[in-house]
């Protein structure tokens, strides 16, 4: 059974940082394309970042330079480093496996506020 479990969200001040984790089971992150998406309250889900099976990455333009996606194949975990956070980054952040079948985690809440 495929499971994705996100963690690491919380409350941070503008300009602060968080590192989100997505622990996968039932699949290997090394051999799949993994992504992060987010959904703010009252808004549609939007793309954040991708890491392909070959290790290359792709980011939404508005997040490029502030967010970094990475993975640890030994831990079977994908990460999203969030830096220089802004209030508009407040959202539930979801981990996703992108393949013939899509899988989603439960999400982790990130709140950026003074």
C-alpha cells in the first residue's frame, strides 16, 4: 500500500524558514517523480516543486530561489525547504507521487504570520 506522510509544518514569522518532510512507504522515492503542492484557504491547489527520478528539479516561478525540493533515498523521504517565507505562503502543503497513478499525503499546515 502506498502512503505519503507529511510533517514539519507550523507557525513562523515572515522571513522565517521551515523544512517539510514527506515519508513514503510502499514506493521508492528514488524511482519516482515526487512533488509538492499547496492549497491556501479558499483557493485552488497550486504547484510548488517537482523532483524527477533522475534528480532534476522544477519549481513554480514565484517560489524559485526561496524553496528547495530534495530527497534522501536511504530514508525514502522527500523534503521541501521553505525560506524567506511570506504571509501569502500560508497554506496546507501536500506531498504527491506523480505517476500512472497519483498518490497524495494528508498535508501539513504552514502558517506565516507576525
